[in-house]
């Protein structure tokens, strides 16, 4: 879908109250320009001066954790994780910051990184996101006016 | 009270309820907050959820007034419809005992079949219902609109895999006017939604749309929705490339499972 067609569907220029644009980490695909184009186009249509939060939701799988249903039934902490997956995901998350920088060029927003994971993983997830932000900050990769906010929601 | 922090921890809630009578009184509404029933064909270990077993059990124990969330799950892919035959005299007795229900989710609701007695089946929910989720409902736009209008305090709406219902309406349908104009100021969730006619009817009969929050996944009428809610929309959730986006939209139902006994 080109940006003109996209704007026909997701034109936010008339919106006067939008405060939060939310998506999942899985939607920010750094390997193609699709995600970048999608959100850049949408953000560029926002004309309202209201401060905007861009919330990215990370789930268990985004940290390389996968619940095993058969284990999960009997043991709430039953989790499988794959180290190679975790490394891949870490790389992916770092590259996502490139997409955020492109988006920021279209419209100023505060980046909110939200770990929506099960309780047993929440500490690992928030720490990973904190490390990610610190690394980006050290590299000078954070172009946002406000420091990214890291939050978590969890269920047992 | 601190017990409310354990709403997702069934084991802790059960332990609390067995501590003393006072703790039981506090814990029991959280324990019976949510009820899920299914068509019973998933697997042997799901049989205890088979319709109407959970309703019947809770009814026998006098617990249905404590239920705030009811989810009627049918295999969306198996084409099993929720028809009036599911609510016989006995089941209707259970259903009408749900006097404090705030959230209702029904898969494959065949509204056209319910129309003659729809008030009898669902009317008792009208003072309390705040959230309505319909998975693949069948019926005309007017019938769906009439159904929504039964609940004058409805805030949140969810349509999942809505079939196009934009075909020609019968004369009887044309005469259907919603009984009320629900506020609908909360969250609208649409996934694989192709019912632009329904949205247009909602705008006409409810005097516009005023949702504060929207979740859109594979929706054909996003432009219309965003325009209608341009003065009220505060949160927009989009999952353009996420293969699990649809699963994410169903989080409220997953919560239901977590909170079910």
C-alpha cells in the first residue's frame, strides 16, 4: 500500500485528541520498509499539537520466551526459551530503533516501551529494555526529546 | 483490600477464601468474576466448560449474581451457531440469574433466529452490560444494531470476523429501530471487519460515534471510523505487520480464561 492509499485509510489530520498510538514490537519489522513507511505516513498526518506517546508492546516471544502449554497447565513458571532466538531478538530490537528515528522525523513523540509479559519474565524483560535504551543513548541513537519510558504489565 | 491484588492468582484467592468468613466474603466475588462456556468439542479436558455446565453449576450454588463476565465460545471454524435452541427454559433460568453481568462475549450468534424473543433472552442484561463482544455474528445490520440498542449503558464493543451484512434488508428489518442510544464512549475493537454498513447505521441511529480508544486489525472502514471519532479518539492501536496481531486483540478473552475457576 503506497503512502497516498495509506493516508486515505488512516488520515489523522482531523483528529484533535489523539494521545497514544500503540502497536506491537512484531509490527515494527526492520527488514522491510513497510513498518517504517506505515507509521511515518500515519504520524506525518497528525496535526494536533497534543503530546503523543508511541507505545510499543513487547511480549514474551519478543524476548525469546515461549510458554509451553503442556508445562504451563501444571506449572505456572513453565517456560521454554531458545538462546539463538534471544540473540536474534536482541538484534531485532536494536534495529527497531532505526525505525523509531525515521518515525521521529515525521512527528515528535515520546517513545514508551511496554513489556506485556508473564510475571515470571517481567524483571528480565524490563532489564533488557533498560539495557537497550542505555546502549542507544551511549551510541547517541536517541533523537527523542524525552527519554523513552519503560513500563510493564504482567499477569501470573 | 489487598485481596483484590490477587485477581489473576486463583490459588491465592482460593487460599484467602478458606482463611475465614470475612476473607471469604471479600475473595468470592473475584473468584466468580468470570465464566466461560464452550460447545464442548475442543478436547476431553475442556468438557467441564461445555454449555451449559458452568452456568448450571454456578446457578445451583447461587453464584451467578457474582459473575461479571460471560464468554460463550464456539469453534469459529466449525460453523456451529449460537441459536435460540441453546437457551431452553432451563438454560433461560440460569441466564436470567446473571443479574450483574457487565461483559458478554458470544461467538457465532445467529441474531436473525433470536429476533422474535430477543428481549426475553437478553433484556435482563440491559441495566448492567458495559462490554459486548461478538465473534462472527450473523444477521442484518439492523438486527445487530437493534441488539446493541438493548443495552443502554454499553461502552465497549468488539467485533471479530464480522461477515459482510450489507445485503438488502427485509421490510421487517427496516422497521427495527434501536430501543436506546448507548453511550459507546469506551473501546472499539475490530478484527477482520467488513461491516461498513453497520458502522454507517450506527452513525445514523446513534448520532455519531464517540469512542475514546480503537483497536483495528484488517478493517475496511478505518477512514470512516477515524473521521467519526476525530474529536474523541485518544488511543489508536494498529498492528500492521504483526502475524500475531489478531491474537493480541483477543487478550481480553485470554484474561477470561486466566480468571475462570
